[in-house]
């Protein structure tokens, strides 16, 4: 990609402008910058956008702004010492990811994301899922995330191999034509008649600097359907079907219902039953996803099996 430079008095750290090619048409500006500014922490990238130091066609933008072919992105000088390189993927992780591929076509790939692996590298994380996949296969070198899952959430994650497919699938998500089904182990006995939670959510930053999502009248609309699959008295297995895609939506809606997800360190209860105190992993799994196949316009429906941790905890609850 040709990167024309703007004039600047700093010869070592220059403002530069990138003209968007067809490959990045439709990509979010935050994802574009994370790849462009290799080694710069994600938190710093978002700070640059918030401060207006990043401009698209000379205008301020938000992190989720979608770039278009021919747009000019102004990227400010970023002094970051030595740029960190992503760690090389270990043979063990490579084997795990290959065995986690649920579907691969010429246009896309769906993977059963392992819990604990972030989708992107960032502050304190030198290797994310998408970075690892790009290392593993020449055909995966240009993979892009269609959507995201929290670091501690496992399950179905869709990636695209081509820009036009990325744009098409992201449009399907935006228009709420993608069906997502999650499984969650939650505290307490979920009421059978609590089948829908419709409360708005808002991102907030605490005085400590921690970002958290809270129920707020000033927030964005968030709707999740729920169904009880099994009840164990002190806990329940529920199916959650979000029709909106807000950050931490299922986790906060479960907390709002009084039945937070087991192992949720951010939104969990202050008092945890003795039998569940040892659970430190978030018990949330993206179990199924259904969307239109870009190649045929037919429906693709994928299921991701639970990992060993989720299965073993479920077995313990079954036998308790």
C-alpha cells in the first residue's frame, strides 16, 4: 500500500496519511489502526481516536466508523519505543486452533474460539486469536473478524477471507439477521417465566479506570431472550439469544436478573456459594450461530461443542 507522507517538522515521527484501498473498504477504523500501528497498545489506539488525533477525510471519527474506498486516514506520530512483535504461535496452540475449525470455505471460516484467548492482541497480550490464525496458513493471512467475543467467552466466531464477504456478513449482523445462541451457567434458580430482558445498557468508566457496562435509561437498547435448559437449585443452565449485540450484554442482563454468570469476575455476585467459589472461568459459551451463506444464499448453521472445563462443571452439577 502506498502511504503518502504529510509535511511535518519531525523527521523521525511523521504524521502520515493512508488512502484506503479496496482491501480495507468497509473495515472499522479501530481495527484498521490496530493493524497499521503494530505493537501500539489497543488502549492507546482508542485514546488517539477519542482525542481526534486520527482523522478520516479531515474529520473526527468514532472507533466503529466504517472506512470506504478512497478515504484518507490521518495517522498521528506515535512514539512507542520498540514496536512489539506478536509472539510466534506455539505448536500446542496451533494444534488446538486447527482442531477448533468448525467450517472453512473459500470465503470464510468459523472457529470454536477457546476461552481465555482474546480475539485481538493488545495491552499485556502479545498474541490474539486473529494474529495466531494469520500465522498458521498462507490462505488465512488476510483473515478479518466479522464480529467479536469477549476474551473469556468460548464458542462460534466467524472470520472472513475477502473484503466483500466481510462487508456482507457485517451488514447481516447490523441488520439483526444473524441468529446467535449462547449457553450460560448462572447462579441461582432462573425463573421459567423470565423469557426476555429488554433494558438499555451504557458503557461507563469507573474512577479506577476500569470500563464497565451498566443498565441505564441513557444507554442503548439491548434485548436478550432466555430459556431454562436445566435447573440445579443453586445454579441453572440457560440458553441466551441476544437480538442486539451490545458489549457484555448477556453478562449484564444476567446480573440484572439477579442470576449472574458463574465465574464472572466483573459482574458476578459478592457472595458465592461454597461449591462454586473455586470456579474462576466465565461459564459463557457461544453454542450456535446461523447466517446466510455468501456463496449460495442458503442458511449456514454451526454448533460449537463445549470445552472440557464447561463439560466437567456441567457434569459436577448433574451429579450434585
